[in-house]
């Protein structure tokens, strides 16, 4: 592959790893690991998630090498499987398993589209995902159980449609809030609010059923109203997190989509490299293996952050 063509892939791969860090450190997030606590995940911690991001970054870098070498799609699938196995072997949990798939598919689609045009990338991704699931049926998993029991499409439906939750929901919500003068953090929570209202999150359905999903959607509407009114939405999110911990409720699919949105925005220069430098510092734990992705303490907390 031409070196100039490889550069956008390398840039997107790094941005997607950074996006995972931005999602992790965004605080507070109901039911999810962040700087405040581990949410409804007693088996996880900030440190484990940081290590997982290191594995994700290595995986994405390996994908760039494979794509640059012109390897077949089957080779990239093997790289993803190896990353999942490494993650479970080193951490004892699947942490970013969904993100491995989504970020990998987005990177592969960007390569085959040879364009950053969102419509082109979406069409390419949908075709790749349809091909993938036609030849590699989803393995038995919580997501598969949810699809059968609740009829929710989950990650299969999302990818096969070209990531509408990313391109039609998350990104427009973030961009609209920023266009209206909202801070980086406020736009991030506006994006979270929209995703909470629209995504059939398989992790939410697995833990809470339709009642849990209805609760998440109701809370997303409330969060959106609080943001629009300029009210104290961080206090609401903190209280909601306590409730989700009691209910054992989480929203891992929404977290993956937040990370994906951050990665795409970073790659497109919409967050700005200067902004990133202000919000980052070389303090990601040594266990993660790379300090490039860690936002400074407080950078993603509160309504005035990242203004």
C-alpha cells in the first residue's frame, strides 16, 4: 500500500484508541466504569480498563499493518480474535470485546472506502459487516441471547446498517451541542443522552430486561432536558449511577458507541489537536503501556470542562 494511503489509517487507529480513553474518563456515567467508581461492574476497575485500552491500541495497530500489507479480510478477523483472547487471558474479562469489533470494522471500512466521507464509509462498513455475518455467524453470547429473547438487533444489526447509532445519533448530538456553544463535556453528555434514548443496548437488556431498557431511555430523556435547561445534570448522573449499581444495570454498548464517536471526531480534527493536548497528560498507568491517550484529571468532568 502507498505510504500516503496508510497515514489516514494510522491516524484513525490512534484516534480510536484515544476515543476509548475519553469514554473511560468521562465522569459520571451511570453503571459504567469512570474516574468516580466502577459502576455496576464489580469485576472491573479503572486500572483494568486502562490495561484493556492498551490491548485495543495494539490490536488496532496490528490491523493497520495487515491492511497496509493487503491481507484478506480473514486475516483481520484472526487479529481481532487474537486480541479478544489476549484481553481475556491477561485481564480475566472481555472488557472492550464489543469495541474490538466495532472499532476494527470502522477501521477496515475506512481502508476499503479509501475516503473519510461518512456516507461512503457507512456503505462500505454495511457491506463488510453483512459479508462477515453471512460467513461467520455470531457465537453464543449474551448478545445472541438478547437477540433471541427480545428481538433486539444489537451489534449485528448496528454494523450491518452502517452504524446508524454513530452517524445518525451520536455525532449529530455532539455537533449540535457544540454549535450552540456547549462545552466539550456538555456535548459529550448530550451525546450520551441521545444514545440512552435510542440504542437497544444488549448489556442493558441482558441485565435488566425490557424494564431496565425502559429505565435507561427514561433517564436519557431526563438528562437531555436537564442539559437543555442548564440544570445540574452531573448531580443527576451521580444519583442515577447509584441507582444503576443497586439495580445491577449497565450500558456497555452505549459506552462502545461513545468511544467510537470520540475516535471519529478526533480523526476528523473536530476536537482539535490543541484541545486534545490541553486535555491529556502522560499519566495513563504503566500497565496500559502507552500514555498518549489519557486525559488530564478533571478534563471530562462537569458542565464547564473542555470549554
